[in-house]
C-alpha cells in the first residue's frame, strides 16, 4: 500500500513539473510575441506630413544662422528630446502651441500653420495603413483645396512610405520638393475678403500674391454678351496663354511714364547695381508723384567702384540729367535732395545670393533684373530682363511674367525683403 502511494505521489509531482514547464514556455512565447508585436508597431510608417513639417522647421532654423533645437524647444515649452522627435516626424506638434511656433519662426503664418497641424492629426488617425492615409489625404484636399499643392506631391511617395525606412523617405521628400511647397504654404498670408472685395477683379498683390477672385466682376462682364462673341473672347484668351510678351527697356520706360501717378512702390532685384544708373532711359520722375512712396533696390553683386557708393552715383546721374534739361525738370530740382533721400533705398544683399539667383530665374533662363511695380490699388505688375550695362540691344530680352510665376516670385521677394530688413 505504501509503495502504491509513493508511485502515485511521484507521478503527481512529474505532472506538476510538466505543467509548470509548459506554463513557462507558454508565458515565454507570449512575451516574445508581445515584444514582436511591439517591434512591428514601432515599424509603422511615419506620418509624411509631420515628417515634412519637421524638415521645414530644420530648414528655418538653419536660415536663422543656426538656432539650436534646444532653444526652439525651450521657447515652445517642450523637452529638447521631444522637439527633436517633432523635427524627425516621430512626434506630433499639438495645435495648442501654434502661437508659440509663429513667434519662434517669424515667417510662418498662423492660419496656414493651424491647418497643417490639424491635417497632421487627421492623417495620424489613419496611420495604421498607408492606403488609409492616402485616402485621408484625398479627403483633406477636398475639404480644403488650399492644401492641394502640398498633398498632391505625396502621390509619388506613398509606396515608398510603406516599404522604406524613414531616413530614405525624408530624402525623397526633399527630392520631390514637398518641403519647399509646405514652406510656401506656411509663409503665405491667407487671403481674407469682405463682401465688397469679393466682387472686385483681383490680380496678384504684394500682400496677397495668391489671389484671383473673379465672381461678380466676370458675371457683369459677360452679362448681355452674345454667345457668338463669348466664344471668340474665350478663344482669344486661350491663345494668349501661349504668347509671351516681349518688353524692351524703352517700352518699360514708356509704361512707367504712362502709369507713374498710379505706382505706389517699386522693388528692384538686380545682379549688377550699375544697371540702375541709366538715367537717360529711366528718368525717375515718378519719385515726385504724390502716390509714390518708395523704390527698394536689392543688388546681388558689390559695386565695381569702391570709392563712390551706388546711392551717391545714382543721385549724381539723376541730378546731371535734370540739370541738363532744367526747364523740363525744374519742379524736381526744387526738392531734389529731400525726395531722393526719402524715397530711394538701396541695399547690397551679400548674404542672400542664393535667394536672388532663384528669384532671377524665369522659365529656366538666368535673368539679371526683376522690377516689381506695386500699384496704388495694390495690384502688382512685374517685368524681368537679362539686360547688363554693356549688353548689345540685339541680345536684350525682357518680358512680363504670367500669373502663376508672378505669385511665386512675390512669395520669395517677401521673404528676401524680410530677411534683409526692408519694410514698406
């Protein structure tokens, strides 16, 4: 009997040991699976819009002369490690910090930033699937067409987001120019119109480069016009899209003369400062018009003559022109010093050569001078040319840019003026 009990006790102990061992194996397997699950979760693709915003922030810090991420983090009230994760696209910046971001990065506009931060959160809710993120991006573009230029650029990126590491995706974001598009979106002031303003025909303006509200004005133009003529007009407009206006220096000078009482400001972005000394073609009489406020000239290269400044040379050239024809320019000579000192501002942008080079590119061609005429009503008329001081007439090429290019240039010009401290 004792032997039988001993045998049963032995079998019971063996069974307990086996159960304990199996339980240990089960728990170990479950733990491994949980860790693998966590690993897979960590490998989920980053939110591409958050990643792009992080790149934009990095670029903006670089442009300020190397402001550290720790400084920005401190200003935003975040831990330095948390902010670095935001720049890497691994963490989301909450909209509650939008005001602080606008203060930290002075060129960022509040409303576009809020739109992007909310869009990032919406995209993040679909982050478990790249397909869902793609669908959500489409819905965001429908809900806010202003985001289209940014989100459309992700079309060539979705497959890569699903299969590649975040660092590879970041390089492709830069290669596709997505961060530049987002930078433009964030730094462009949104357009707000009153009911009366909506009825006005709007061309690009310096403050609102991306405009074009036609509405009632177009309706008034078309009202009562026979369809036969409408078809002719539409055909004419369509044909004009393929015609590039050619503008010579003489034609531009005549245009200035005809519109001088309607010009408020002129911004000149030029390579060689000596180009502005041609007082025989351009006599600068618009300076004495009551509506004219200021001409701002930004030159890329330093003056060839180190003794006399460009400002001094220009004043001398204009005065000599007026003195030689005193009867014609008697009114201008009476207040010459006061007016030229007040209304002419010239600056050498020696640290902004890359920005100027980009502004002076037009349809793939390297140009030398861009003149932006801001009219009294706020509308903008640009002219760009390849003229140099000693260029032959047959080599000259000048034109007025189309609507889209004008809008793009205005955004870049606003940044440049802000960077060098030019204010209106």
